[in-house]
């Protein structure tokens, strides 16, 4: 192996092991040349190889940085414990059909009439009542990801330096914000000491999933929420509250949007409670930011399709929405029990409890030597080396038949990993 | 009036008259103080007033700049000649209802199955055949505005300086790109001399609506397109081809995406050929940019709702799409004739011909002294003072009854404007 390739491998290892993390500036060519005892041209060749392979990127006039990966989570393995969605197989599609038919019969071509940028006024009203949030600071978005995208647009200046994220966190938010600051999580929310240390920086946004955290499944305690709200009251940062799966949590507690609405950007996806294909959600933002968010929405895609908004409104009003949530909550409970039983029987796996939502965050105390895994590895949620031995098993994206076989598949994978291969 | 207010008024006038344009840095406080013969504190007070009222903005460490307006075109006057959409009243909603019903009956819950980020493979295939574009570099987007938004994301670095726009142009694109460079248009496309002068700058994107230009209604000639394609072949810029309303143009000619696909980012809205509420469109991008666009789409809103994609696919396959386009083309022809007759009878109005599409770009040779106008004033499409006397009349967003009354309303507005008020 030529020297430049060996140096490239070493740098790649340091990235893999988290010594250099995405967004971080790596040492200069000059200092690397000193470290490796070679000339600068060799280091430059190594850097160029790493750029070609997407590990590094140049920022003109500044230096070389570790790149954020640009990966799309679109793989669908046979037994899919990766995708954190509820299978559309459970959705009452006959009711969906009837709602659409009825919409056209009743409203005729008006079913397809233009909708205001902020959203269908009837849907805003219905959601405001259902979720106990003020309608006048709400807007309908094309899913929670768009809520994050609009936030990234409104706070565009220097957002990477100005954002504080949980560690681990949702990869779709990392892709947008490319955050440089993270706070570690205990079982009831962030470590407050670490939070305070982070807040000495010029943080403008704290992105959090306090209700059902993805991927850890923890819920923030009321005490932690109150401490964070007190900090937000005094400090110049907003809380971006991604209210993920609150409908499926065990015991609801007050949200940030209830406690400190003037400093909370609240984002709610409607996909987990309707169907993943319906790309809708809503936001509630502080008064002073509302116009900026509305404008960001308008320049992004004008408005979210009104026909789908009318569908969701009718679905909620019919009672079908609550029935569906109830049904899915039961299914989550039954599947989680079976999965916890299976994982509990594998002696090298640790599953912290309690966990909310429809995935489980699992630590493996030994390395599983498997070429393909049907779950999501921990490194997709974190740049910290400590999470390399963790993974997330999402368990609602298969229908019942696939889930049954999927459990057998998991059992055999863990069994294969646990016994060292013996002759015969 | 205090001196600082008079200075603020003067600067506001200069912005209104196009002496200072959006994105432009205005002279420093020091030099303005010299110009107005006052102290710097007075000028600073004027600047602060203009910032409060949204005319100026500060860029830290650089100075004061004219702000881009953040206006949402969401007003719906009684007789709406502003909105450049086709009224949903013309859409075959019964066929729409039947397509949705059939989708659920045939595909059951799979009608709501997740869709790949790039779009429903069947819709991509059907669109590829219908629009004669390669499927493998296509992606489905949530409307043309999202196509522009993704382009702005992919070319984010320094986009304002690196974009060249037509003058006048579509305001929704100005909002996103905040371009600083413009090229004026003749009846058959841009002035090539002006284009060449602009291209000496570091232009990376040339945004154009060459088929049916908004707002002027011109179509580029084949010769102009060929000259521009030859320039794009050698220079480092991409053509962003917004293929607006080609279905309703008189005589189709080759598109940039046909002539120079490796340098063309092609954007096609499907709203004008289905219904404005259906927020769908597609893009065809050069090979080397495809992954970047796909990733930008994923981080923006994951994917456009698959159910709507299936609807459009079925609508095209049923033949309903072509029938609808045929019907709207006839309606456009009849309305345009009536409107041209009306405008031709007003002696101070000039309507350049021919104009494609479903709006007319009109010059008024005298100032119309009207408090409220039902059309879109020229300054929304241009920062150039010469277009202050122009306006765009879009004529397909009303149903037939409203359009008839709308014509009467226009007639009375122009009549009121033309005669100086006399006693009695």
C-alpha cells in the first residue's frame, strides 16, 4: 500500500472511531505531514482520495472538514425492522375511500379548490381543538421533515454552530442542521450539567424529541422539562419540540408548547396517526416568528395539497382517527411484549426500560458479526463511538405475517451471533 | 417632518424608482451624511426607520442592503385577474372521484403504501413517455416551486451572485434565489449582447421560462435557444428550464432539455394540467446532479404523497389528461380573444402580440389612478422602473359567470381611468 493510501486509511479510521466528527475541521496538511513524518504532497494526496470518496470536503479559504453523510434511508429489507413507520396494512382504507368519495360528492370541484398557505381553516380548527394548541399560530406542513426544513430556513445564518442536538438523535434532522453541538441523554432527559455547558455557546435552537425520543424511546420527566423551560425563558434559544408519537406514549405530561409557547417551535407529524404516505403535519410557532415560517412555507412548496387536508379533517371528525390510534396502541403493546421477550432471552443484549413508541433501542454487549442486519445501527443516530454497539429495532412496519417471520429471523440472527462457530 | 424622516423618504423613493434594488448594498452612513449635508446620527436614524419598516436589512460586518420583499401572493379579490391558475371549476371532478374510488378498490391499503423518494416508478414511466424525457434522471416533486427550492439548495453557495434571471420574471423564483443579475428580454428571448455581458460574471444558473414566459407570454425562438445552448456547452452555467404551460403553447419547439440535457435542470409543474390543488410536478436533472437533487428532496419533505402520484398516473393513462388539456386550450383561446378585444378598445393600453399562456402582459401608456386593481402590477415581476407601467392579467382563475362579470369590471375600470373627471 502506498504511503498516501495508508494515511488516508488512518484518517478514515479516526472518522469511524469518532475522533474526527462530521463538520469538524481536521488538522492542516502541514501538521499532518509533521505527524506522519512525510512530505506535504503525500498528505495532500491522502486528502484528495478522502474527498473523492466523500469523507472530507473543502471549505474554500478555511481548510478540510469531515463531511456529513448524504444517505437516504430508503432500503426495504425482507424483514424490515429499520423503517419506523406503521404499516399501511393496518389503515382503514375502506373508510379512506369513503371519505374521498364523499368529499367529491358533497363539495364537487370545490374539493380541489385552492387552500390558504397556512392550511385549510377547518383542519386548523379541528387540529387546534384535538391537540389543544392555538390555531392562529399554526400552519399545515408536508410532514415533520418539512417542519425541520422550514426551521432550518428561518434560522439559516450559521445554523450549524447555533444548534444544540440530543445525542443520539433523528438522522433526518442532522442532515438539515449539520449540528456541531450535542448533549447526552439520561433516562429522563438531557444531562443538565452538559446542557448548561453547551448553552454557554451562542445556541439559538435546541432540537428535542421529549415525548417519545427517537431512537432511545425515553420520555423527558416533568422536572427536566421545567428546568429546560426555565433556561429557555432567560437564554436566547428556542426549543424545537418534535412531538413524535405522543399519541402512543404511556402517560402524557405537559409539552414545551404548553409550558413556554413563546420560545417553542412545535412540530407534529400526522403520518404516524394516519398513514406514512399522507405527507402532512402541523407546526405551532411563536408569534414573532409566524410570518417568517409562513413565508418559508410559501417559497418551499406554496401549500400542502388541500384535498389531503380535507381528508384528514374528515377522518378526525368521523372519530376514525381516535379509533385508529387506539387500535395501533394495542398492536404496539402486543408486539413490544413479544419482542422484549425475545431480546430478554439473548444474554448479551441490554434493553433499557421503559421505552415509549414503536421501536426499541438495544445495546449489544458483544460485537455481532453479521454482514446484513435488518435493523438500524446506532451510528446513524450519533457520531459518538459509544453508540456503535447499539441499534434500533422498529417493529410496526410489517404486516402480521411478516412480523411473525421477522421474529424468527431475529432469533436466528442472535443465535448465530452468540455461539462461536464449532466444528461439525 | 424631521430631517431623518425626510432622508428616509428620499431613500425609500430611490428604492421605489429602482435606483437601489433588492440585494444591493446602499452607500454607507458616512457618505450619505456627506450627500445630505447632515451628521451621521441623523442618517443612522433614517436607516433604522427603514429597517423597522422592512426596506433595509443589515448584514453584519458588511453594511446596509435593500431587502427582498417577503410577500405571499394569497389575495383573492372578487374578480381575480391576479392568480395565474386554471379554476378548479373546469376540472372533471367526477372522474377524479372515480379514480380515487377505483384505486382503493383495486389496491386496497396498498393505495397508501410508501413511495420511493424519487417518485412512484409507474408515474415516472408514464411521464417519461408522455413528455419524452429519460426516466432515470427524473424525480417527482411537490410542485414547480419545490423544484426551484431544491435547485436553490443544491446550488446554495453564493447563489444570489451566481444566478442570472430574466427581467421580468416569476416572483416565486426571486424569493428563493434573491438574484442580483438580470437579462432583458426581446420578443423572442433574451438580448444576446446583454446575456454575454452577464455571462462574464461567475454565473452558475440561468433561470428561464422559454416556452411560455411569465409574465410576458413570449416564447423563445429556436435560434435564440440554440445560441444559448451553445453558450451553456462552453460556459460553466446550468440552464434552469421552467417549462411553464408548454401544453397550452401554439407551436411546440425543442426544449433545452432536448438540446443540451447535460446542462439543463428541467422543471415541470403538473398543477396547470391537473388542478392547482394537486401539488405535484417533476424534474429532469443532469446525471452528475441527480444524487444531490434526490438528497435535497429527501431532506425537504421525504417524498411527495404517493396516493396523489397514483391519481395522476391513472388520470394520464385514462386519457383524461389529454382531454382536459384540449378543453382548457379551447377555453384559453376563447377568453383570450374576448380580453384582447376589450383591451384593444382602450387607447392607452398596449398588448404586445403574440402572447402564449393564460395571462396577458399589458402596458399602460398613462398612469391608471386606481386604489385597488384586480391584476398583478409589473413591479412584482421586476425591479426595473420601466415595468412600473405594466401589469399582468391572468384570465383562467374564475369560472364562466365570474369571468363575464370580471370583463365588465375591467371595462369600467379602464373607462374610469381614461376620462379625466368632469363636473356633472
